C-alpha cells in the first residue's frame, strides 16, 4: 500500500515539470518570435534566445 502511494506521488510531481517544459516550448516557438518582431530584434538574437529557452525546457 505504501509503495502505491509513493508511485502516485511521483506521478503527480511530473505534471509541473511537463507544464513548465511545454510553457518554455510555447514561449520559444510562438511568443518570442512575435515579441522580437514587434520590438525589432534581429533574427540571430531571436534564434539565440529561442535556443536558450529550448535548452531550459529540456533541463526541467
């Protein structure tokens, strides 16, 4: 019974990580390019920021 409760607790801790990773991916693929275009940031800097966000989403 105790192992079953521990397994459920481990599964519950995956959800915040999944949501955070999905948020970083959404930010790097959609939000960041839109903001960069609006502000006037160059393409190379946008790509660098996108790479940094994707690396951050992989670490979570």
